[in-house]
C-alpha cells in the first residue's frame, strides 16, 4: 500500500477466518523482534477484516538450495533470534504442539524450553536484504528448546536439495545446535515425519509432499546415526 509519505506491506484475513488469531499473534510478537523482522506499524480490524500494516522492505525471498549465499545470513539472524529474551506473552509451547505426533509422551520433554521460536521456515518467510535476513509471518511463533528452530529449518533445506548430512551441517552453525541432545533430535525427527505424513494425507493438493519426503529422509538419517 502506498501513501503520500510511505509504502507499507499489508497482510489481512477475514475476521471469520479460522486462523485470524495469527494476526493478533503477529502484533503481539512484533515489539520483541524489531531487529530481525519488518516493523509493524498498525493492526486494524474493520469491515470484517483484520489488517496488519508492516514497514515495506526491499528484498527477495531466501534461496535454500545447496551453496546458496543466503544461508550464512539466515544462520546469523536465527542465532540473533535465539538470543532474544522470552517475550512476556502467552505463546504455544512446542511440547504441546507436537503432543499428537509422538509415540512416547516422554519424548515431549526434549522440546521444552523458554526460547522464542519462529518455527515456520518456508523460504517465503525469510527476506534477504542488503542488511541481512529478516523473518516474517510470526503467526506460529512458539516457545521451546532453542535448537528446534535450526532443526525445523533443516527440513526445508532437505526439501530444497540438501542431503540430510549437508542440512545438519548448515544447522550446526547455530549456537544452540551444540546443546541439542541426540535423543531430542531423534525424537523431533520422528515427530516431524508423523506431522508431515498427516499434513500430506489431509492436503487436497501436493504442496506438502516435498516436506513429507524431507521429513522421512531426515528421520531415516537420524536412525542410521546410532
């Protein structure tokens, strides 16, 4: 949206949309992530719509393919995210989000933590600018162990051409990866395969199939590490 003084990116959902709650979630998160996300200027609800107005940022969607020059900038911004204090707002917890995708409820303990997580690492949610990487679409922000974000990102790396070993090597640049317990990574790999199998089965189109395949590749790789 262009005005006489500025250009904004406007994101909206109808107020009766089942995920309209993500609009408020993004507004709540915005003050905490100013350094790694476009600035939120306003949230308006009017005429049956919920609208978010963000600072317009010149940039391009991230390239997740092997050898991409975008990967270091993404890793750096993700590490910056891990250093942010936990926001003083109610967020979903990863252990709760994944409770339906584990065979053993004891596995959920690995996902617990108070770090702020983005969790939705679609390349369209990462903008590459001259100043570095910025993250958008915070509707599924959650709290949990800090190593979960790079672990979820590596699934997208696999879906874009990395081997599981290559993807883990990229994820290993994240400071929290060094603290990731092997059993926790194994549990997350199993849960992600179950999650993406479910999404792919329920999806009316084929958008989820590459992620389903990536989750299976990573889970198999983790199984062979023992």
